[in-house]
């Protein structure tokens, strides 16, 4: 009886942390640090693969990102993401996704094609496994180029789990 109870408790504890794959749709606002840059709406699509590491409250995995703003500036990247469970429903998320950036207008130049998108957010998990989060992100070339203005983003994101 104790073994069954212990097994049930361990399986239930793991279920609250277990992550599946996610497709994440985001929309928000991009604020270019360069005074010449055109601040505008931005749309993002992220993919989080099933985590390669899961602990009691933390999981980490590989993912990808694609963002396009209303001028057509585009970033595509891949890297690591992490999720920390604050409780049964609330979580923190973070990611680092290096990749390629292509500006459609010279005033939105970020100093080169190599840009790293870093993101941190807080969110809520629904009973069906989907999630809603608010996140801030920053794209920068990490001073690998002489010119490095960067762009900051505020996003609302909906995570479809599958």
C-alpha cells in the first residue's frame, strides 16, 4: 500500500513539471534603441521541443524563433529555453536564441545580421496544458560589431502544447 501511495505521489509530482512540445504565438511592440529606428508592432512564432532536462521545478530544451515586425524586419534563430514552475499554474520562462536578422529598412539596422534574442517572461498554465505569458525580449549582436543599438520588445504570448 505504501509503495502504491509513494508511486502515485511521485508520478503526480512529475506530471506538474512534465512539459510537452509547444508552438507559441506572440504579438507586441518593438522599441528600437537607435533614435533613427522605427518602433512598431511585432509578431513572433516560437517552437519549444520536448525538454531534454527535467527536474522538480525546472525544465530546459531546444527551440527556435521567428519574428517579423510591421516593416518586414525579420529575425530567425535557434537556441535554449528554460521553464521554472513557481507553483501548480504559474511559471517563469527564459530563452537565448542566436540567429540571423534582416532589416527591411536601413534605419532599423542593428549592426549586422548576427543577432541574439534573449527573453524572460512570466505566465499561467491552463488545465488543458496551454499557457499564456507576458515577456520582454532583447535583440543585440552582443558587441560583435562596432554598431550595436539593439531592440527591446514587449510581447503577449499564447503557448499551444501538443
